């Protein structure tokens, strides 16, 4: 049995500037979440956020990765605005950015509808 594809109106494939902006934002956030270590970092930060806390301890021991690798993962999450960083000497305090996570969820929901 052969399946056929029905043709659609070409206007269905037109993309406006708002669509492009949403797609770029979705891809930026998805790329930042594309590594298991970054997902793990966000999971840790989400748990701390529920306790109204932030992470200022050593992630290296929790992730089992080199300090430079953890720093790079944190940098990527910060650039994507999924986390915020606040200096609390002598360390940095990392917090989840709920607004960006909510935006990602919203963009993904729009994408799947």
C-alpha cells in the first residue's frame, strides 16, 4: 500500500518575522540544553530554587567533570539566559532563570501544536 501526500496551499509555508524570532530563540535554548551535564546543572538549580537557595558550592564534585568543563557548561547556560550569576564573595551564586525556562516551555508548546 502506497501513501500519498496531499498538496497544501503554499501560504501555509510562509514564515513571518515573529515566527523566525521564535524559532531562533527556541533553537538557542534547545542548544543550551543539548548536553546532559547542562540538564543536570539545571536540575540541581531547580531543586535549590524550590528551597529559595542558590548554588555556590562546587559543582565539579557533583558532576564528576573537570573545573574547566563545568565552567564552560555554566557559561553556555548563562549566555542562553537559563541561569543568572551573582557574585557572593568568595564564590559565585548560580540561580535558575525561571522566566527563560517558562519561555522555552511556551516556545516548545507552540512548536508542537
